[in-house]
C-alpha cells in the first residue's frame, strides 16, 4: 500500500488550468527548464548508492514467460520517484544456456546480474558432468528468480530511501517550525530593540543638547583667555585690531551671563577678571583717543603758527582735517586685487567712542576725560581766532569774509568804531552773534561726528566760546540807558533764537526717521560706511539738533533785566515822581484843541501793526495809534509806551508783575493830577474828577486783557510780640529753660500772602471817582435846596423847632423864591454838566451811564424839598411847586439836549 505524498497539492485547479490562468513568459519557461535539467542531473547521495559498475540492472521479468517484451528497469542514479526509461532486452545479459558460459552461485552478484562461468578443467567423468549439469540447473533456476530478487532488493532500497526522505522531510518541517518560532522570537526581540533604540536615540539627542549647552556655557568662560591674550599685545593701536570690537561684545556678553548666573563655580572670580578686561579695553580706547586728538592738535597748531590764513584754509585745518580723522579708515593701504578678498575697514574713532559712551554709567570718568581733552584742544585752536575776531568787531573793522553773511551785513554801516553811538551795541550784537553762531554750529557738528552724548558738556564748552563776545557785550548792556536800544538789542537776539525754530523742525523729523529705521538693526552705518555697534545692542546714540538759543539766553536775560530796570527807572522818574507843568494841566483845553473844538471821546483806535504783533506773540497788551495818545496825560503816555516796549521782550510773568506795579503808580499819578486839574484856575472839582474818569477808562481799556494779579508775602511779627509780652509779664520765669523753649517755639514770625490785583484797584478808584462826581455835581446843582434842607433839618431837630414857616429865612415867600431860582437854573446846569461830560468823555455810552444817576440824585433832593414844603406849609405854598415827576422830565429833556421848558403852573400830584 503506497503512502500519500506529503507534497500533494490541495488546489482545485489542474496543471492545464494553471497554465491557462497563469501563463508563463518565455524567460520564465526557460528558467523552469533550466531548473528541471539541473534537478535531473543531481547525483544520488552516497549513502543511497548501489554497487552497479555498469550503471544498469535487469528489468522486472514479464508475466508468463514474457520473452520479447521490454522490462522496466529502475535507474538508481536518477532522482527518487522518477522512473528512468526502459532499456531494451538486449541490454540485459544473455542467458548462459545461449552463451555457453559457466554459471556459478558466485556469478549472481549484488547487482543481480548473471556472470558467465566456464569450467576450470575439462569434464572427464560423469560425476563432473553431473556436477556441471547440476550447477547449470542451479544457475538456470537462479537466473529465472534473479530478476524477482533484484526487484525486491530495489524496492527495499527505494523504501529505505523514501523512509530517509520522509525523515528528512520531518526534520525539515521541524526545522521550518523552529525557524518560524525563531522568526517570531526575532520579531518580538526586534520590537523590543526598536523601543530600546528609540530610547537610546532620545537619550542621544538629550546628551547632544546637553553637550551643546555645556559647550555654549563653557564658551562664556573661554572668552577670558582670548581677551586676555589680545589685551596683552603692546601698543595703543591695539584698539584698531579687527577683532577688538568682537572681543568687547563677547566680554560684555560673558559679564551679562555671569550676572544672570551667579551660582556658577568661580563666578565671582570670572566676573572680576572680565570686568578687568573691559576696564583695560575702555582705558585703551581713552588713551588712543587722547593721543590721537593731541597729536592732531599739535599738527594743526604747527600749521597755523599765528599766521594770517584765508577762511577756506582755516576751515580745512580746524574742521575738515578733524572730520577726516574721525571717519573710518581701511585696515590696509595695499590695494586689493581680484583674487584677494578686501579686508573689513578698521574701527574709526567714532566707533570706539561709541563703545565707551554705551557704558557711560560704569566708565563715565573715562568719557569725561575724553570730553575734557577734546574741549581743551578745540578751545586752544578756536579760542584764539574767535577772540581776535571779536576784537576786530569791537573795533568796528569787520573782515569781509569772517563770519556769516548776516554778520557782514550787520556791520556794513558801523564805520565809526565801537564807542559812543547808540547803534554800536546793536551792530556789535548782530555781527558777533552771526559769526558766533556759525562757529558754534561747526563745533557742534564736529562734536556730533565724534560723540553721541555729552549735550550738557558741549553747551558748557560753547558757552566758554561765547564768553569772548559776552565779555564785550555785557558792559555795554549794563551801561545802556536808552530803552529803544535795549529793545532793538532784544529784537536782534530774539531773531537769532528764532532761527532754531525755523530749522529745528526738519532736523527733528530727519533724526526721528533715522532713529526709527535703525532701531531694529544690530548696528548702523554712517555716511562713510562705518559699522557702529554699541555694546552689541545696536542702539544708536545721536545728539539732538543744535540750539543757538541756549547760548543766547544769558545775553538775552541780561538785556531783558537791563530793560526791566531801565523801565522801572523811567516809571519811577517820569510817572511816580512826575512834576506837571501848566501846559500838562490845561484840561479841558487840551481836549478841545486835539478834538478840533470839541472834546474827543475815550474810544481807542488800535494800531494795525501792533495788533498783528500781538496776534503773533499771543499777549494781551495792545498799543493804540500815536494820534490817540496826544491828549493823554504824560504819565499815562509814558506808562503805555514803556509797557509796549516790555510787552514783546520779556516773559508774561515779568511783564504782568511790572505792569501791575506800573498801573498802580500811573493810577496814583492820575489821581494826584486830577486834584491839580480841579484846583486849576477856571476849573472846578468836577473837572478833576472827569479828568480822572477819562484817563482811568483809557487805562482800563489798555490793560483789559492783561493779568495784573500779584501775590505779596509779608512777615507777621504778631506772634513774636505776643510771646515776648507773655514772657515779660512773669519775670520770675525768664531764666526758666521751659519758658525760653516756649519763646523759641511761639516766637517765630509767620508769613502771610496777600493777593493784589491792579485791575480791582483801578475799578475801585474809577467807581469811587464816578460816585464822587455824581455826589459833588448833584450837590453843586441843588446847592440852594441842600442848604435850605440842612437848616430845616437842624431847626426841626431842635427843641424849639415847631414853627418853621414863622422863621424869617423859611417863610412861604422865601420857599417860593428858592423854588423859582432852582427850577430856573437847574436845566441850564444840567446842560452845562452834559457838555462837560461830552468834552471829557465824548458822546459815547459813558455819558449815558453817569447822567441818569446824577439826575436821580438831583430829583431826590428836590423830592425831599417838595415833601417838606407840603408837610410844613399850607396849600397855597405847596400848590405853587412843580411835581418831582415834572422836574425829572425836564431834567431828562435837558440831558438829551432839548430846549428849555418854560415854567407853568404848579402841578399837584
């Protein structure tokens, strides 16, 4: 029974179906044929080989004598399970009977073949024949069964071979299963190794990051060695080394790192050493700057040598040469070729100073030394030339090319030298300021090319240059007594200061735009291409635009102070202590003459030029036209003139304080003048009052927009007096320490602040004057009635005052006579008063303001007289009097300029 093949296919398709469904290409077919040929040629394993020298064995005998049929022979040299083709019958050894051969039992070998055996000796006896015959028979029998035995042996061999193959297959299957198990184990181990590998990669990254961090941190400390090595090089020109600025940045970065990490090992030691390196670097920069500037000053001084040089040559030596030194220079003078790379420019003096300025808080003393050396050198070079130039200006011999164009134009008409003329001070100030402005501007620009800070220091240096002109101007200013010259000087100085405002806006916008463009950069480049790196932070340091007004403030303050002092002197001399002449007190004659036969009003026509100037300056004081001031009292004219001079040249606080004092003095002067006008022959007290009202109204209009409030502080010693009084009351405790302590604590004087307003004083004086005018005028017009009423009041108040009509001076006839006199004169007096008001105050609203209360005062006096008459006299007397309403109507008509109303019969209310 045959065993099923373990390699039997379980597929549902046959070989033909596979050939149809999956046809092979030519190359695949060729590969299969080659594999088949190689498989057919494989040798049999040595342990399965059968001794067969001929390489063949007899085929299996056919059934029932089967002679003539081909027997199938197993080829052991072929692969197991593959039958080799049958050999022909002739290939098998012939039967020994047909070949006359001698067959022995040893003739049948292991291969099953029959070997022919011949007798070793001739057959001589029957016994030998029988033996030979029996041998032949035995051989025949054996030859007939040899094929079967051989086939059985072949089958046994093949069975053994199959069993070996099966054992090999089982071993292969077990090996495959073991490989599959090992593969699963390998996959599992591979997954484990993958996880381990991922952890190792992360750990590697962490270690690399840690190594990088450590390298970065250690680089902060390794900077010290390279910095020390560079600073140990000899010479001051070490600062021009290409790596010097980078070394500074690294040292400062290391210092900042150590400040943030003070817990590092030896951090204090490294901090001190880094600070020492930075200090040495800044000191080297200072030393190089000092030596460079001083050598340049010596070179320029030798070339100048007290010679008279032309302005272009002088400007080249003083400014162009310095600017060239401050600009960046290439590191090598050898020209570069196309095959070599140009080396970066060497650091300029400006770049090195910027490094020092960026650390001003720490190394401010070194920077101040640089300032001092710079200013000393510049003062030595420029101071002498400026002093000689100011001296020539002082003498009136200005050079045609010296200073700016404004300076030459300002001195063209001087001619006569520096002494005596009132215009010499103004000409000297104009020419000197123009020349000084050009020099200071050039010095400022040169300083700004080298430094980005030090604004206060450079202004102090420029002030020393301005002292040459200031020393010449100040004595002249202090001795100048004319307000016009001082005002013109203030105008010149103010105009020079205004030049800063004209050119400052453009400079500020340009500076702001440049700063904004460079804020986000690591550094910036100047016009010469130099890279400015301020401590590695890229912050640009620049000076603000030059302000010449800062230097002129001292001169302008002196001029303004002198102007205020002279104005005070003028006010005190020509206002407070003014002594009027008869012509000055000729009022209302002056008003009539200036008004063309009729008095002019108090309305003021303002000067158009003054209005424009006030609009520009923003101040409230306005100047009237000259024609408006001809009929003013001299003290008022002088006060307005002085205030108009001060208005444009001093600040508001000083002007308002001075104006308050001047207005008060002018008001007192006008009050004194009003008394003199009222006492003048031909005038009355009313003239003085109207004179004062007119001028006070003008003065009030002049200062309407000016703030005249002042705060005055005065010491109050009342507490000291009280403390001393209490101490002296009890003399027994004078030497008691407690009493002395109480005296010291309570005996301190206090300071009281009082606010005064000249406007309020002016309004109060004007109000009091108007009230006095109304009272005095009404009293003069109704004087008979007022006298009669006073006598009646005195009589009725006496014990015997019971029969008033019985008195000789108060009879009914006297009353009617008094009434007739009053009513006949009152209208004329009112018209005279109105005319006088119009003469002093004009036909304006002021007259309409004063007349109604005046008429009311007169009517009130008449009403009192009328009521007294009705109560004390009979009907006949009282019926002859005019009613108060009628009198008021007539007075109002007279005040309006109407015709006189003839008296009619009495009207009884």
